[in-house]
């Protein structure tokens, strides 16, 4: 049986389609594997994500075109006949298209890079991945958020320096009977005695407001190993508890 006869046999068509799908899946996984290897040798891996996405889209496009040709679909004629439908679909997919081109602008313009610390729409975290459709950030609690790229290009966002990645914030409420200045001196001295907390930048205490029950303060400090942030948050929270109970 030659190739032409195989393409006319329904069973053979299904087998060929399955082979195309399997081959596509293998190639995509191989690309991801090679890209992961490249990360080890590059400090800025933002461009790697762009290359990976473009290669994947090309692979999927070729696979789709190959499957359509098996069914003798005239691509040029089909695309032309779908012109009106395409206009309608373009309106429905405008967000997808907007995110796609926004991703290209972000990556090529290098305005946002993997490892940056961003704050947008009350979400703050470290950029973990940038794809052609969305940007993923991880907050201090380890929660991942996918932000459509169009939001980043169409809205104002805060971009912190590298030191912010190791910054830990604690929001605490203390009784109105406690002197804030004395509390500040005590807790800063305690923080500065902790070996894993950086001396520069210096730890700080900020006022976040006051009501009839308590004063709200924000305590900020920087640590050497950000993976241990929960450990130091617990240590300092416990010290605050002991200070408040002794007053």
C-alpha cells in the first residue's frame, strides 16, 4: 500500500493523525527539556521563554496544517471563505490577541524580566515565568498568580529593586497603651540580633493607621535566604507577643 492509498483509507488516516499528535507531543517536551537545560547557563532567562513559546506555536501550527491536508482541506480556500467569520472571531479573541502582542512587547522590550519583583492591582510577587499570553508571579505566601500581559502593558505597576525580593513585611496591631517609640526600639534591636536577617537595608517600622482599639504598624526587614521567611516571621511575631503580654 503506497502513501496515496494510505491517505484514502480511514483507518490509516487515524493512525497517521495519532502519529502526528504523538510526534508533536514528543517534540514539544524535548523543546521544554532543552530550554530547562539552557536556564542553568543564563542569568536572564526571560528570552528563553519567548523562544520556547514561538517554537511551540510553530510546531502546533505545522501539526495542524498536516492534519488538515490529510483530509484534503484546501487551506487557502478555507481561509478565504472564513474571512467574514474570521472578523467575527477576531472580536471574540481580542483579549487573547492583545495578551499575545503584549507578551512580545514585554519580553523584547525587557521592561519586565524573570526574577523582578512587581506590584500591580494589589498583587505583589516575584516574576517566575513570562509567556506570550500571561506573566506568573509568586507572592510571599507562595501563591502563584497568572496576570494577562495586557494588564501589565495597559496599567501602572510598581517594579521594585532586587533587594525587595528578600524583603519580609509584618502587619501588627498593638494596644494603644503601648508606647510606639519604645516598641520600635525594642523590636528593631531584636531583629538586628538575628543572624539570618540583613543589616543593610536596615529593618524599619512604619505606621499604617490607628483606631479606637489599636495602632497598626508595618515591620519590614530583609533576610539572606528568602526560603526561610516563614521562620523569621514566626520568630519576630512571637517576640512581639511576649513584649505585648509583658506590658
